[in-house]
């Protein structure tokens, strides 16, 4: 029989959320173990190594703020960091704070059961762990979707997925490459692969809005200026809707003159990335306001594409700007002006099958040596529902969430004592700078555990009434926006059969923080704590 290893806190996932939880819980004097499925730390930045992979949040903001020494000593090289640089940063943090000794690699959790006192966890390799608290730090975009087309097993070339890119890299020089998917990863890959491949064919289902990254190297003067005012920058981010630090306009797009509105949009186009949605306060609230931004962006996209037919295929229509997470790109649209790049619109020319030598669509055959799936993830709930998680009275998390995720504050779930989700559904998560949201959650959790210690309690759980109220509040806030008008992973539309509910909290980072603070001020309203009864 395998021995069970006991710790105070079991953390699942060794990305940013897991490592921050480890460092903070350790600081409370608790024993911690981080179980990581992969061969290395870094989470999404360990797995996603495809050409062109980079963050769409500015480097200075997509980083930890818990240590001033850390943020002063680390030198970012670009405004939007690439995957290799982000992974180097994660590894630097792990080494600087001696985190690796409590990270256990190649330990994918397959089952977790609450026994009335503790969480009993099993891993794919057969190990057994026990923790007083179980913290799910698995990420929102970590369970990849791998489509299955007829004939796929017969393809004679190589099939790759952006989310599980080979660590040794892939030589695409002189290859005929097909990319299926035009979300963030597909948009980031396309310009890079087009310069390497003999020919690139991009298979697009739904064109999305994309804003230029305006990426650039960071010079020493800029670095010094940011670091001299880092505290103010972090505070501005905490008090913003998105955690990006952009101050949203207090004006309506509909109150501005056409000249002023265009000037505002021109400035946002050149600088704000996906923060463009904050150019006016009502872009995500009012369809007419949104139309002014969407029309401007469509015009800007169209200006970059030479061929009228290709231009029409690439211009997004049928959903409001920002209701799918906008991409941030570097020369995506001009890439389609290259002679070695072909765009296939699978809405009008659907994929019928994969053949031994490529892809057959309704209108013809596309010869390929390499097929890349840039098809995204089972977002927000995929990695939480992949293992079997059994709460009190034998109910599984899958059963409890069968109509969509149910949480209190995005942190706790009724019937699952001492189970905590970091930056997951029911919190700002993917609508925010997720690094800021991670730190917000971990710090709130740390204060909660101190409260439990001081009051002699060791069990914590949301009440069913509080969970019901929070789910209703999340839905109410979403219904006041344009988000439900789009087919998106925010709504669960990315996976067939998934409940169609809006999963993140759209009330903003600042508004959400104030709710968390009020819950604490009201004596942890909506949360019950108790002393566990020792098992016989």
C-alpha cells in the first residue's frame, strides 16, 4: 500500500497561482505541497511554446507585486514578454524564494475526496496525499481542446497543438503548414510561421477583433521610470476595472463628437492593446456605443489587407467588439498579403476530412506537411472538472456544477469544505489581468486561514444561500453587458454540450475587491467555519 503524505495545504498546479500560493502559505508557517502534472513549473507558460507565443498584458503588470525587491531586480526586455522570457521569470521566482523543494512534478491529480476532516488526493502515478486545505490553482486556459476530424489518423505528416508544443521546437522551414484556429494563439503564430514555411494555409471559423500590440523593446530610461513609480502603478491597476492600470473614460462614446471619438480611438489603437475596450465606459454596455468602436476597428483591419475577398473574410461581424476576448497581434493582417499564405473560411468552405496528404474542404484539397491545432481550451472549468472531486455526502463537483459553475465569490463552493479555487469562474479571472487577480485571491485566502487559526476553526465553507446569491449576482452583472451576445468561452460556447452560462465576474477588479473587503468586514458573511470532528 502506498504511504499517504500529509500537509496542511495541497496546491494543484505549479503555474503563477500555485507558486504564489506556496510562497504565501509557507509564510504562515503551514506545510505545503504543490502537485504539478508537467515535467516543469510555469503552468500555461511551460506548455505553450508555439512560435510567437507571448503575453497580451504588459510585462510590468503581468508579474508578481508581493516583493518590491523582486520587481526592482527583474529586467523585462519587451513591452509584451515572450513565452521564453516569462518562463525564465517564473523559474527565477522559484529559485529566489526556494519554491522548488515543495513542488512535485509529474503528479497529475485524478481524484480528491473530502473525508469529513481532510482532503484525500490520488495522482495518476499512484501517489496518495492528504491536505487540510485543497487549493485548485489549475488555470483558466490549461485543458486543451484537440478536435477529431474524419481521417485524422491517416495523415502522413505531423500533427501539433499549440498548447502542447514540443519543447525541442519544430523546424517549419520549407514545410507546407496548416493552422486551424484564429484565436490568440493562431493570430500570434501566423506571422511567424508565414516567414518560415514554404506555404501557410490558415483555416478560420470566426474572425475576431484584434488590436495592434505595439510591442517594443524596453529601454533603460523606461525601465527606471516604471520602477521608480511601481507602487503607484500597482495601486492604479488594483483600482481599475481590468487590473491593467488604464483609467477608463468616464465619457460615453455616444456623447463625444465624431472628431473627438476618432482621436480617442486612434490613440487607443496605437497604445492600449485589448484595453481598447476601456476607451469609453459604455463600450461593453451599450450596443450603439460599441458599434462606433467596432466600425473603427473594422476600418483599421481592412486598411491592412490588399485583396478584397480576403479582407471580407477577415473582418469580424455579427458580435459586439470585446465580447470575445480581443486578440493583440503583431502584423497578423498584413501576413495575408504574402504570396505564400492562403486563408480558408470554413464557414463557407467547411473541412470535410483530413487526408494522408492534407485537408479536404468542400471546395478543394490543401496539401500539408504539418497540421497545427490552434483550437484553444475547455476554458475556466475544464481543468477543475477533469479530475473526480468528491465533496461532503459523496456529491461530485461535476454534479454540483452540471448547470454551470456555482461558487461564492469565485472562491468557495457549498458542499466542498476547505476547497478553494484561485482566479476561477465567478471571479474577474479572464476579464482581468489574471496575475493581479491571482494575488488578490491568495492574499484573501491567507487572511481567511489566519482568521480560522485565531478562532480555533479548521473547516470553512460557503453557505448555500450565499452561493445562490453570488451566482445570481454574477448572472445579473453579465446580463447588463453585451457579453451574452457573442459565442465565446466566457459563455461556455467553446465546448459542445457545455452549459451556456457567463462564467467570469464582470463587475471589475476594483468592484470585486470591495465586495471581498465587505465580506471580511461583515465577519466573513456567507461563510461558515467550524472545528472538524476527529475521525474515529
